């Protein structure tokens, strides 16, 4: 009979201790939702590094256009692994008669970018200006690179100069 009492007491204490352990766990709401975490320079999304870069060692999708589907707003590029690819959409003064400068167009724009569904902190990345045959062009300095084959998608929406845009850049990194 003593053995049954001891076993019952041990079982009851185990239940109480187990219940206390569960009471101290954080609720599911406290676990961060990855899709809501804002991307900043230096962040990684799986094998992809989201960073900044400028100059000759960066492939600008807005400078060297890749195949573009105007019905979907999707531009797709293939680049070898290790390539630094700027996935920003370009802003430039395409109408000299408007009287607006690039700085005015830029300051009046609205722009949101998401990479793999996660929002990007564009202000943290800053901008890059470069020259083209149409004049000075400005893009957000959002660069993606990886050392392994894979595909990444950057989606941008907003308004520039009163015109709405909806643009998706898909970069497929391929083995050299």
C-alpha cells in the first residue's frame, strides 16, 4: 500500500511540475513572424546576402535590362553565383519639360520593396546614382548576392511622377 501512495504522490508531483513548465512558455504571438521582419543591409535570406554596392562590380538590372514581360511587370535575369545584383527600379527625369529635377522626383515618390515577401528598409540601404544616355539615374542601393545557385524575387510598388508602378525582379543565380 505504501508503494501505491508513493507512486501516486510522484505522479501528482510530476503533473504539477510539468504544468508549471508549460505555464512559463511564451505564447505563439511572441514568436516573431519572419515575413514581418524588415530587411536591413547585411541580412541573409537563406543563402542570399542582402547588401549594398556600387560601381563596376555590381550588375544593375535597371541599367542592363533583362527579359521583361510587360503584361506581368516581371523582369528575369540569370547571373552567375557571386554576382552582385542591384534589384532596384530606376528613377530619372524623363520629361525635361516638366521642370522637375531628379531630386524632386525622388523626394515625391512612394516606394515599397519586398524580397521573398519580406519588407525592405529602403532608407537603410540608401541610393546610388549613375549616368546613362538619358541622364542621371537613381536607384535604391539594394543588392543581392549568393555563392550557391538559387532564385530570389524582389517586388517593388509605388508612384513616381504621378505614375504608379508594379515591378518584380527575379534573379536566378546559376553555377559558373
